[in-house]
């Protein structure tokens, strides 16, 4: 339904085909109170096929729908229209749907985008102190995943108690994701999630996390040199299509902070998942699976201050995983009104920290080569 409402009929067809098959098998036993029916699914599927140019199949599905609902005048008119269109087309084959622009992202999410690149020198696991006193006794466990762009995964970055505390704080504040950070912009249709913003004074767990981020990155993460911690909950099917974290235009709302562009990203996984939820770096051909309590780090800008185009990335849809109730904690146990699965829908909560370039001049100075 989401894909259909957004006009993404290529995706809606796959889901609606499955729904129609299941409805056909259970026809007559589906309750009206469930607010869905075979007729409804056929209606949506027929229009989706029409929108991608397969008029012949749209006609076939509409005729099937009329067998169940013969008094539907609108569908009857559609049948007449489809028949007229097919007569005008003649025997030519219906046009094929055009390829989608995010094919590489979808292939990485499915794990079908060819063999991975051979490991490059420098991709290794190390104990990392970054010269910080905070990490001398307990160094960070850093796994370097890529060099261009530089991408690293810090294992065991937060404890279970810290993760639960952050989720509990964010739960009551969750709202539909918006385009820009911390500002009331329009809802982002390319991002299916809910988010909340937490200051470092909200809880000792948030303050401890921010100190740890400052230690491993060597950057100043205090406001206004960094944004507040953003906690995002990706529910079932939740995803974020390919994008850059840094602004690609000076007109971006990110510049309203007067602290420059986003120089780096730290993303902390507060849960685990059974399937989906990976972070796919499209141009680098790297897909990073979810690792509970780990933190993913990458540089968004080159040392010259230019945006790094190799950081194009997307959050893959969550298919199955840990459960996080609407308000942030575990879903309460209550007797359902109607028979349904005993578990709440899967979700993936993550915490994002976006660090800006102002204030980092002596922490990450420009290099002698523009390409660095």
C-alpha cells in the first residue's frame, strides 16, 4: 500500500501479486473487519500493471475482479478503456517497465550484486585508542571495512544497558522522519522510519555515548559542531533509499546550523535483526550487516571539504528481527481482540551522530592532496 500510494508501482506489483495469491487461497474466510479483500488487492494490482504499461494483464485482472463484484461501475469502465487501448495498440507487445534507478542498492540489499571486491591492504581488525586517555584501558575494537570511502565498524561500542536506556528515552519522542535534522520539514517519503532527537544532558547513557564517539573519531561532538543524537526506528519494511549524509547544495537546511557541512557519520545499532537492515554503500559495492551494539563510522567529506561521492548509501529494508514497541520499550503483553501473531512487528532502532566540519580544523586538517 505504501509503494502504491507513492506511485512506486514496480515494487507494489510484487507485494500485490503475493497478496492476491493468498487471498485466492483463503477467499470467503477473510473477515471484513480486517479491512482488506481479494477485490481490493485485484483493484490495486490491475492499476499498478496499467501504470507500468501492461494493459493486457490489467484487463485480465479487472475482468477477474468483476466476477466477484459485477456491480462495480468504475471497474466496468476501466475494462472498456483497457479494451479500447489494446485495440489501438494492435498486436504489439506491451512495453516493459523501465529499469529502476536504484537497482544497485536493491541488489546489495538482496546480496545478489556480483562477487565482492578482493580485500585491499589495510582492511583489518585492530584495537584502536586514537591517542585518547578514555580508550587506553579499554581500546575500541575497530574493523576497517573500506578505504575509499573509509568505513569502519566498532564492535561492542555500547552495552546492552546503554542501548535499552537510549531506546527508552527516545520512544515517547518518536515522530515520522522529516527531511532535515531537528527541524519541522515535510515528511520524507523516501525514508520509512520514525525518529527522535536526544541532547547529551538527557541521560548519562547519552553523555557516555557521545564521549566515546569523540574519543574514537578525535572530533568535537559538542553543539554546535555536531547535531544532537538522532534515534531512528525502522519498522517492518522500514528503509532509507540511497542518499548522502552531507549536503550537496548550499541551500540545504543543514547550513542553518552555521557549522558547515557534515564531515562524518556515526551510526550505532541498538538492536539486532534476523534479516535485512544492512547499510549498503552503492558505489563502493559494500553491504554492512547489522551488528548489535556496534557503531558504523565513515567520513562524508574529503580533507579538502568536498563531498565524497563514494559515500552514497542506503538503509536496506528490515525483514525480520528484534521487537521494539511503539513507545520504545518492549511491547506490552495484552490479550488481542482478534487472533494474530503473538509478537510485535520487527524493528531496527539505530542512533545517528552527525558531526559538522566547523570546529574540526585542527582535529582533521586539510591534506596536501586534493583527492584525500
